[in-house]
């Protein structure tokens, strides 16, 4: 079973210099991701970046993931 800590580690690995917090119950997860990589990107582009980092895990291991994607200036 995937844990919030797994998802947090996977995102942090793929997006250096990011602050990642994930909560969830094993099926539904909520992530808050703060990254300078999001600067100048639309909401859709930001989510696509995270989905790209998670890759096939989004299809096979993660049932549902909601995200808040912010730049450091948007805090």
C-alpha cells in the first residue's frame, strides 16, 4: 500500500528544492507542493509537472491525488 510518505519522497526526489507535504488514507491523498520550478507556469502545467514526476505510479499505485501547487512567493 502506498503511504503519504512514499508520495512525498517521490515528489521531493523529482522536484529538487521543493517543500512537499502529503496527507492521506492509503487511497485518497492531498499534497501541498511549494516549488520555485512552478514560477511562470499555469495551474495545469504545474499539475502536469507533478504527474510527470510520479509517472506510472499515478496509473497503478495512487488512486486519487489532489494538489495545491504554489511558488514560494504565493505563500
